[in-house]
């Protein structure tokens, strides 16, 4: 398999970043994950409990999108500073298969396993 094309990876990450920002905007949130206005659920919710449940679910989705966006931003920053594909814990090269599968990876598999324990 050919080595990872950094320009292609950067383009993919940039597209992914744009898609995440679009999804956040559709949910009424800005780049920081903060709501940009009131969430309006219309007349579909007959009681406050249902509206609160929907709001809680939406806020969870926004939080997950924000976490993913942060990972994409960190990967783009690592490309810019020349450290993309280098484990942030041990400093070793992250296997290219891992980077292809998960381009936002910042740790090699061994360090990630250790951090998860």
C-alpha cells in the first residue's frame, strides 16, 4: 500500500470539519458547541417533559459532534506542525493502517490501550 498522502488527508479532514460544522449549525450550535438561539420544538411536544428529553438528546449529539470536531482540529494542527502520525504519548510513528482507518488518531495502539485501562 502506498504511504499516506498528507495533502489528501488534509483535504479529507477539512471536508469532515466542514460537515461537522454544518451538522452543529443544523442543531442550532456554533463551532464551540454553544447554542446560537433557543431550541424550538414547535407544537409537537405537548409537555415540558418531552421537550426537556428532546433537548437533552440534542445536547448529547452536539457534545459528540464537538468532541469529533476537536479531534479533527487537532489532527489538522498536527499536519501543520509536522507531527501528524507521531504518537503524542511515546513519540513513535503510528502505523499507517491505523492512520488510514482513523485519521484523527493521536496515539499508537499500545499507548491508547494503556490509557483506556
